[in-house]
C-alpha cells in the first residue's frame, strides 16, 4: 500500500471519531504544540493519528482545522520569456513567447496549502494576433499533511480576437480527520500577439 493509500485508510477511521464516535485511548504523550504546523506534524506523524487528534483540546483542534482548510487564492508568480521563433526555409516567420502562471491556495491563516501552474507557448506573425499556441506544462503539488495531489482535470482553449485563451485544472484531495472533500482549481493564461499576458484562476474563457 503506498503512502497516499495509507493516509486515506487512516482518514476513514479518523472521520468517525471527528463526528462523535468514541476514539481509542488518548495519545501516550500529550501534544503540547499550539501552532498549525506543529499540530499537523504531531497528529499525522503519530503511530495513531485518530487517538492523537482525539487527545487535542478544542482550541488545538480548531487551530489544526484552520491550518488545513483552504481560504484565499494567491497568485504567486507569472513569468513571460522569449521562446525560439518559428522558422521556415531559413527565415523567421513568427515571434514566440513562453508564459508561466503559478497559483497557490492559502489556508485560513495565510499559509500555502497547495500550488498549481500552467505553461503556455504562443506565437505571432504580425505582432497583433496569435498564430499558434500550445500548453507546454501543467501540474500541481502539495506538502501539507492530509492533502494529496489528484492529477489533471478538464482543460479548454480558444482564440478570441487577438488573444489565445487557455485554462487547465488540477485536483487536490483532503480525506482525513474531520472531513473529506476534493478541490478542483483552474489556471488560465490569456496571451496576446504583442507578447502581453493576463492570468486568472477562473475557467471562464468568455
């Protein structure tokens, strides 16, 4: 059984105690941490996470939940660089760029839970309209205890006026302790023939 499967199996048991079913006897050593990272490390790193979570005080449980619960989306970085041009018969026929948009989801206390991104390459033959474009990369990652990356979701793209518009989606799962749910998030890049870009965490291409 891999690490993610083990976490999911533990989560199924923990979920019962989180909603009122009697948990096993408390952890052998009291958990004294009062911050989210410390509590997450203590609970998820214990031999019995169910008992460890049940042993927390109400204040500690609230702190841990706030550390694990998604809040605001923060756009972290966007980077546009020249890409190799399109060449035909030894002549440059199109100018190209590569744009990377990276987003991160913060928890309720402003710390990053997970990150996702899209990389788009686009070209123009007249520096006005986009003549071609392609998604070079997309993905997501998390190192937050309790969360796992679930892979790619739907994607979409179109040309609208002088823009190439592309969105990709990534899935993230939380399935331990007090709840179980999945989040699907978008990374969208809108690239213009003059090399400029806008970006957003929406899947709406209109």
